[in-house]
């Protein structure tokens, strides 16, 4: 049995702008004092995992070496998978149990390796809230599985695409506010789904594991991680050689605040996936949209330079005009755009 309800801590989540969730809850036996202490200890260790993911996010954004950057993002993806395993298995169990020591050892190693790295998340949500939110989200998905398949331990059948949409309702609509077009293509073979580090990447891996565990074998989720710096409007992506052929990309998070992080990721995603339509709860970007905006930005800058170039040449200040031309030519080359014909025609007249 399950029910929709609002707890006091849920109100904070609702105030975070984009998340309008109605998480369901599984009925569970009350915990003993010792079990409750173990539950809190597990959450403490998982909070450490969120901090590591935030450090990896920062490291990926700062890294200039593309190979090192990709290794950092792949490490973050693997860490997200491990955390989702722990959260899902703990949520399925009626009682908390100790986390596998191998994960705790890995956590300690990661803390030592990244001790000097900043664990900023780009917003003020504390790690503890992220973990509690992920547990509530997982319990909601399991409650919906129970409704459709009678049990999370011995389900009566593998869930269909439509049933799985219901199970993922609070991820797809409540949290991420995705359009029906995005939801319709969520399981397609030419769709990739990005999870924003840190909580967003763990939530996405939880969704992926729920689908693998309870869904029809034809249902797949192809996931990758995204590190976002909304202040500097920059994002970096875990890449794959097949990305240029991807037709649909869906960008997701665990909580949408004012939407700045999601919007930054949305407008940057087209650089990595130039042939894909990109969906998020804060908008859609058509194939080629990133390149179009990029070109318009550079051409606008060059238009301003051309006005200076033309004025100097009309005044007979040819040397100064040619300096502007060289500056424009260098800028165009660095940013992979072409100077319009007017530049070359006027320069030819100066040379005469």
C-alpha cells in the first residue's frame, strides 16, 4: 500500500521553483533506536559521496586537458552508479543494513585524492537534503512499482512502457517537467539522457536501475553525466564517439531551483550533440541551435569591428584599418567563422 502525502521537509523542495513532486511512501515497520542510528550513519556516508561528486564536478570544469577531464567525468558517472546501487538496495529493504565496506574504502580514497578540491555544487542545497530527496524519490518509484506489479521483491510481471512511465512520473514530470515529446522518446535507442552532477546524476542512475530491474527488457536508458557552471554559463559533458549520431538528448536534474543550471546545460548541449533535438524542463533546442547562436554571436562582434574598419579606411587611415582587418581575420579563424565578402573587397581597395 502507498499514499501521496506532504511532509514538512517536502515544502522546502516545493519552494525550489521547478520541482512540484508528490512522492509516494511505502509502508514500513518502525525502526528501533539501533536501526535508526545505522540509517543515519548510512546517510552520513552517502552525504560524503555527494561531496565527492561535487568535487569531481569542479575538477572537470577546471580541467583543460580533455583526456583528464573525460576521466574525471567517467569517475563521477561510476561513483553515481555505486551510490544509486546503495540507495536502491537500502530502499528496497525494510530495515537499514551496513553499507558495503568496499564503497566506504573507495569513498575514503576519493576524499584523500580530492582533498584540495572545492565541493561547490552551484547552489546552496546541502548534501544531506540531496540524500534525503534521493531516498524519497526512490521510495516513490518503488511504491509505484508495487502498485503495478504487486511487489518490489517478487513482481508479477515486467512493466510495460506505459507502466514504467507511471513509475517514473515524479522524475519525468514532477521534478523535470519534461514535455510529452521528451517523455515519448525517453526509452528510444537513439536517445541519450544526461544527469547533472551531483544529485541529478545519481537520480538518473536510480531511474536507470529501476527500469533495468522492473521494466520490459526492451526499455533502455542511455545515461551520461554533465558538469555545469551556471555562473560562467559553461558545461562539460561525458562524451562518446557516437554522440554526433544521437537524435534526441534529454537533460535532467534532481531538483530544479530557478532553472539556471538546467538552462546553462540546455544551451551548451548542442555543441556535443549537433544533430540532436535537446529537451529539458526549461526549454527545447533544435538541431544546429548551438552552432547558430554561436555564429550569430561572433558575427555580431565582427560587425562592430567592420564599422571601425570601414570608417578608418574612408578617412584614409589605411594602416590603422589594416590592423583592424588582421584582428578580425584572427578572431574569425580562432572561432571558426568566415569574414563576409565586404571585408575582403575593402581590404583589396586599400592595397591598391
